[in-house]
């Protein structure tokens, strides 16, 4: 093992992205990091500002039945990830294998992880145990690949999810989902596997790829039924045996198009992959055309399905139009399809920014949006999103927490994308009318924001914020001194 990334100088995960990458490659993680760099290309800058990427993998593991999830990393990181997981509603405990410089350098940390896995591997309780290496164990070469693949019938999945190697938490969901699909695919190739808990559909199924709002799979199932098809499991799954059902499909719908590792596993299983999603009238029609083409659905059946489905979506859109200029950004991966729905709902959408990368499965959405005059930016940074808000002066800014904060400080109504847009149905007739009321209400609050800004005009901000006995004075030399002192340890490249 190479403990240089931790070392006695106390740098640990604050050593910086390049130092951590170099240490990880020297410690034997070069192949994993090269695969991540190919699957999740970062450019044009290092990576978007986001929460710790490992949260994505942790979230996937914690949502699965009969799955134990264990973290190996710095205590501060584990505390933050555990807190965030329970903030987002996790109802399962997070396992943790602590370490010290001594156990890291001597290799005892790996032995401690191995012991923990053997203690957890109870087939009466678990189908799988997931071990996630965070930054320091990855950079130090803790070899999870050497763990047993199976203990008493309990599968063991070890993955490295360092902040310096996986750009966003959305893509970290794919890291674990892809590893599980790989394991399940190999099991299925070797012989019979356990049937999913839910009864198998009699019709050919379409597997849904992406963490979807619960109503969307039901909406998609309703659209597939007239075609003689059914909606299969959604990946990431909620239980191990659903992975077999997901692999046993006629095609995969990449609703979230950045699941590169998962898509690779489906393609190795011989399953075609369909991009975009059934949002709005045009989006739904194009998506149904692609499904029918891939699954050899008769043209008359396709026409009948469109005749039954599209008028209801068109009516829902026309009954709840959106009036106003909008910018949209987020890090979930569904930003482009949400943008399509906004445009078809009548919004004057000027900008869509996503922290996720450009892939072949979002090309149709990008081309459609750009044909409507919408600027689309992949791997968008906070600076890109704020610049778009300044340039387009929207009536409503939809974005991440700092974008929302910046918009409100400018008296621009704003909505948090993750909780208020992506956590609603987007597909079919239900999706068509689901966001209009919220967006129109937010746009209608502009007068209130202007009134509040006028009321608080003159109140200090920045260096003048707070309560003062005397008039505050700007001291830029203090800011310069503080910035020089903190640059080596406070980074936005995801190394910690």
C-alpha cells in the first residue's frame, strides 16, 4: 500500500486532486481511475461543484432491501455522508470501518474491512454487502478487489468512489448500479437465478434506467401497454433479485442518460438502449417511435397508441401553460428532459445546465432544445449557471441551492430543482400538468421579492453584514490574507 496521500504531514484528503490521483495510481488504482475518466469525463474544468460523490453510491445501497452498506474513509467524511443520507430519509444504518495512519500503512485496514464483511455476511439478513472506499483508502491502495466475492451465499461488492475520480454523486449511483449489474449478469450467465419478488410481466419489458419519481414508472407502463409492452424494473433497483428482471428485457430506456457503466452491462447482455424520455407531446411521440422500432412493434399498433396518448398530454399542457422566461440547472441528470417539458408547456426557456456529461443518449434532447433556441451546457459549473442568470434575466431561476440563493438576493423568484422539479412526475399527462402551477406561482411572487428588496435596501451585506456600533469599513487586505491561508486546503475539485 502507498500511504503517502495520508502521510505524517497530516495532509490526508486535503493533499489535493493531483497528489491524490498520483498516489492512487502508484498504489494500484490506475485501471479503475482510467475507467472512471472514460466513463465520466470531467472537462472542460476539473468537475462541477457538488456534494461528495460517494453519497450517490451510498444512497443506492441504503435504498436496497437486504443490503448492508459500509464506508471506509476519513471519519469527517463518513460523518457528513451519514448525516446527509439520513437527512434524505435513509432508514438503514451505515457501516463504518475506521482507520488510523498505522492501520493504513501496515495494511491492517484491509484486514479490518475483511473481518467486518465476514461478520456482516449473514444470509438470513442480507443478499449483499457493499463496501465503499472513499478518497484516502482509494489513494492508499486498500485493495477491495481482494475481498471474497461471496461469503455464505452473501455477495460482496467492493467499489472505490473517490471524490478525485468520480465527478458527481449522480454518476456515483452508476458506479454501484453498474457493479451490481455486472455481478448479477455473471450469475445469470452461469445458471438459474432467483425470480424477482413481483410477478413477471407476460409482455416483453422495457427496463427504466435512472432514479425516477415513483409516479413516472406507472405513467410509462401506461404508455407501453398499448404497444403490447410492459415497464420492467427501474435501475438502481430496490432489491438484488430485481437486477435479474432488469437484465431480462427487450430494451433499456436510459431516462437518465449518464449511467455509462450500467449501459455497458446491458449492452454486454445484448440489450439495446433507448435515449430521451416520454415528456411532452413531441418527446413522447419520438420516444414511442424509438421503442416501437427497437421492439418491432407493428405500425398500426404504434399509431393507435399515439392516438390514445398524445391528445391527453396536449390537453394537459394547454390547460396549464407556463408564462415567463426561465433558466434551469441541476445535478440530477434529468435537466434536459425537464427543460423539454418546460418548453412544451410554453415557458421561454433560455438555458439548461447539467453537472452530468454529454452522452449519446441525451443527444436527441440536446438537439431538440437547441433547435428551440435554448443554450445547453454539460458539466455546468456554478459560475456558468450564475452567468446564464445574469445574461438572460429570467422571471424564474430553477437551480441548485447556491443558484437559488443568488437569485433571491437579486429579487428573482427561484426554485430548487432537486426537491421541487425532479421530485415530481415528468412523464405523460401527469407530468405535463405537474409543474405548471408551482412555476407560475413562483413567477407570480416577483412583486413580493421586489417589495422585500426595497424594504431591506441599505441593510449591510458582504463586509457590512451584521449589527455594528459604528459604520463598517471594508478591509480587503484581510480577505487577501485569509484567501492565501486557505487556498491549499479549501478546494472545489472534490478531493475531500
